[in-house]
C-alpha cells in the first residue's frame, strides 16, 4: 500500500497494477485513489472499465494499443475478471511489451500466485494484497472515526461492536454511520446504542444458534434458523456455516487443551482475540467427540441433500433438532 501512495505522490506510475484480496473497502479506496491520479476529472474518452468473467482479453489489448485522445495515457480498469485464476495468458504475454501510453489496473478478489498473469504483473508492475485487517488496525481505525465525530467509546463497547460487525471494513463503516446518526446528540457510544441499531452478521447469528444448541435451547436455535431463512439465506449456506462453526470449535478446544491462551488460539485459527474468548467458552460446552460427530453429521446432511434423499430446509432443521435435544452442562472435557 505504501508503494501505491508513493507512486501517486511522485506521479511516477507503473503500466500495470493489481489490487487483490478480500478486504474490499480498502481495495476500493486505493483503486479510486489511483483512478483519480491517473485520469483527468471527467475524461471518459480515455478511461474504460471491464467487469466480470466475460471480459475479452483481445478487446482489452486492442484498446490498450489505441492512442489516448488529447491525454497522456489511456487507463483500463478490469474488475473481478478471473484472469488470475485462468484465461489470462494472452494478457500476460502482452504485458511483456505493453503500449507506452496505457496503464492497466486490475482489481480482483481472488488470485493464484502461480498464475502466469500474476507473475507478469509482479515482473512489470505492482501487485498489492488487501487482506483482512488485524484486530489492532481495526480498533485504531474505528477509534479514529469515532474521534472525528467527537465521540468516545469504552474498550468493552468497542469489542462488543466488532463482535457484532465482524472484521469486514465496509460493513464496519456502514454500521458506524448508523451509530453516529443514532447517537447524534450524545458524546458516548454505549453497548445499548450498538444493540439498538447495529445488524448482527450472519456468522454472528450462526454463533448464537450453535450456542443455543449447546445449551439445549431448541426453540431459540430454531427461531434463529427461521430468521436466517426469512433473510433469504440459503439452507445449504447455513449448513456450511454451522459446519464451519463446529470445525472452529473443535480446533479451539484442542488448542485450549494444549495450554494455548486466547491470543495464541486467535493466531492459529484466524479469529480475532476479541472473539476468541467467546469461542473458548462455547467450545467448553461440548465434548470433543460431540464436535467431531456434529461435523460428520453436517457432511452426511450435505450428501443427503445433494443426492436428493433429503430436502435442504428440512435437513438443516433436523440437524438443529438432533443436537439441541437436551441441555448440555458447561465445562465438558
């Protein structure tokens, strides 16, 4: 990212840039910074966007070879093309000797670093990854936004907020705007404010659902499931997330048994430490054998649905009923 800022500041631009990764908020911000630096405001003649997997490499190259009209360069933005997984060989060859008047900017969610086009960009331009930000960076960013609004928030409330929103910066930004509007006449943001206006992410609802299953609260677990269905979440995606949750809990339980603290557990599982403690508590409500069995049941349900032996909505419901029958005591080994 620092390299991008230096290129923009010095106005010394490469002929090709690749911005990639799952952190869309940051990626889009830097994409827009580059575009603003490369393209004169209002210049539609020399700026072209290609979107999606139907983008044609030959058409892109033809355009790249076209001289810009009354401008220093022609800028081509290519988004989520999939060329960095397959189909980018022609562009990779072109980037060995591109037209001197073109700048190509790729913005992709997923790349294969062994891909020929990825290597061509690395050799002839600049590739920058925008990964999910760590806990310290997220907290610093959120606190900075809150300070600009002349508000304060406690450490506990900040943790509660991030538990609600997850680590996606775009979603965090949206939820902060809602909070700022809701607390317009207040100086302090409280957990009550967060609870009142912030939307629970699907993964958070899955966490709550598995918590209800662990506690034997069958009606609550089913209610959360029906709520997700009402939000148009596909049953098979819900099943995948339940399976992912049980898998995480199994990893957490095994790491805890080895003596790892919450920070180490977070590092090894990819969980932020502000959420890892909750996973440790939830994992303690299950025996290790129960978690393995639940994972196997998720796989069996998936196979039964895909083979047509079971309806997807009913299959997930039966899974929830099966594992929420009877209360579980905490502190199981």
